[in-house]
C-alpha cells in the first residue's frame, strides 16, 4: 500500500525528474515534479507537502550550491513543517555539513542508488510526521492553556427540578450523543456542559467552549477550524481551531441561535463529515468531538421563522436538557448563596456572613438574571459591605427589596392573625405561605404537607403571586 502524503521534486534536469517520479510513485501516493524553483511557493500554498527533494544547483550557479541554500531558507520560512532533502552532483563533506546546519534533513549525491534514495525519503517522511505532531501539540497546548485559564463555578442544586436535570445528565453523559442545553440566560448552561463532560468517558480530554454570540462573522471559520500563517492579513502564525483543540473531548458552542444561515450550513457540514479544513489550507483534519450546544432561544420556533436550519437542529439535539430558572428552584437559593458567599470571601479575603432576614429577602426576590445574577449580587455585596454581614439591600434593586420585605411582613402578620377570618381563599393563601415558610421554600415538601400535588401547589403559587 502506498504511503499517504506528497513529495515535491525540484530539479532542472527533466531526465532526473522522470526517473525520480517513476521510482517514488511505486511507494508514495503523490509525487509532484517541477524544473523551476520559483514554483515552490505556489505549490506549497496549493498542496500539503511533507517532503521536498531539492537540487542545489540550477542555471547560473553550477557548482557552489548557493541556489539550493537560498531555496532551502525560503521553504523553511514558508512552512517549517516541510522536510527538505538536498541533491547535487558536486558533493563534498563540507557542503553536506553546511546543508544540515542550514536546516536540511539529509544530503544525497547524484547519481544515487535507488535503495539510498528510498531510505532517505522514508526517513524524511518519518521526520515530517514527527514535526507535524510536535507542532500540533505545541499549538494545542497554547490553545488549551488559554481555554482552561477561566475559573469555573460548581454546578449545584438540591431541588426536585435540579435532581431531574442531574438524572438526565447522568444518563446522557455516558453516550456520545449531541446534547442541546436550553433555558433562560444565566441558568447555568455552561456549568451543565462542564458537568456532562466530567461525567463522560471523555473527561480526561479537553473541554473547549466558544461563545458564538460574541464571535465576529469574519472570524467564524478561523475560530472553529483554525488558519494557516498568511491566510489573511492578521494571520501572523498558524492557529488551531476549536474543533481541533477539542479532539477526543467535548466542544461546547454557546448561544448557537445567533449564527447566520450560511455559517449554520458550514457548521453542519463539519459536524456531518467530522472533518475541518483550516483557513488557507488544502488539507482536511479529522476530528473526534462530543458536541454540546446551548441557547436561550426557542429553536423550533426559529426553524418555523426560517431563522435556523431544521437539519442542524436535528443534528445538535439528540438529547435536550432544559435548565430551570431560579424562580422554579427557590429551594436552591440558600445553598447557592452559601456557596458563592464562601467563594467570594476567599477571593477577596473577607469573612462575611449573611443575616437570616437577608437570606429570606434573597428567597423572595424574582431573580430575572437567574443564578448568574445571584452570583454577581453576592460578589458585589462582599466587596461593598463594611460590617461583618453582607448588605444584600445594597445590591438588589430597592423596589425589589421593598416588595420582598412586604411579602415577609405580610406572611408574619398572617401567621399571627390566623383566626381573624373564615374566608376559605384567604385561609388557603395563609396555609400555603405558612407551609412554604416552615419548609424553607421547599415546594415539594410544602405541597406534601398541604396534601397537594406539585402541579396543584404551583397553580396556587401563581394564583397568590408567591
């Protein structure tokens, strides 16, 4: 079987080009020849070439080999991964040593024995593959260091709604199925993606995330698929794309609904073929990834509105997991508050606590920004507080604090005046509030205490604005 890869032979003698091509075509998949060294730059751009057999002497300089050294430097400058083997009919030890010092992998004298040439080319191919692996690992390491530098919070929850999420994650993580995370902004979709990755068989490999909503359209292919040096004006060096960085692991694409139609088609092709082509390259790269996507939009509706491709939706949502908003998991607010308070105390070298009344305020607040808003509020409170307690009123909107305080006061008043009326609706409202308070906001336990189903309990919470 012929070895994959391309060899370029550059020599001004047509007989040598024919002889070398006939010999090497028996063992290698692609053999390209040219009698003009000025073709080298163009050929390197058009074709992925691993090895170049380069004559040292062309038209005007028959014996010194300086032309060969000139083109050797040009090749190394353009593509350092290419391995060059120099050839000349005027060989001596000094010239060979100079060639190796200049960056050549080997030096062959003409005429050669076929076994000698085949051995030199085989060694050059092996060297080229090693250089490619090292170069790829170096670029991947740089990209991974950047990707892993961001601090991630823990994915927490003890409410029934979150237990459902955790159960689904546990089942889905063991497969390579593509997962779509949905839910309002700030509900923890990226944390859920991390949790899926860590529970999967790919946990020892990279987790690479990319926010598609903040991605400039002109950088889409470069960020996802990478680029070669010189592919465009600012491409001053090779760059590994997110697909390649995530090879063997998980690729997380956040805010996927923001992609324009033509980019959706490009992404779909990469997912279907499991191959990417860096910008400015002609060589495809096989990638093995597990895709997790996230959006706060209604993608089925976006499909109906012709804003999102239906075939792409089918590709990304083999399993869909909805992250509940914080108002549907009030039971988790004390747990989350304690976690973020401890985290930011350590970060800012504080030792603050939270008063029970403030914790109750947090549980009564609607949290339109969900868990993200809660985390930011705790952080601001830790920074701004002057006493031993965090001042939640300094970071939650004043009207929200007032509304929450009023609810708490009304609840206390109703509890103290339980028998001032026999109106069944008022009594029911008081009972629901009392049960919620007794069970510290745990809807499931409060519903059980009242003899209600969860659905019936939620209808009453909505009815009474709780």
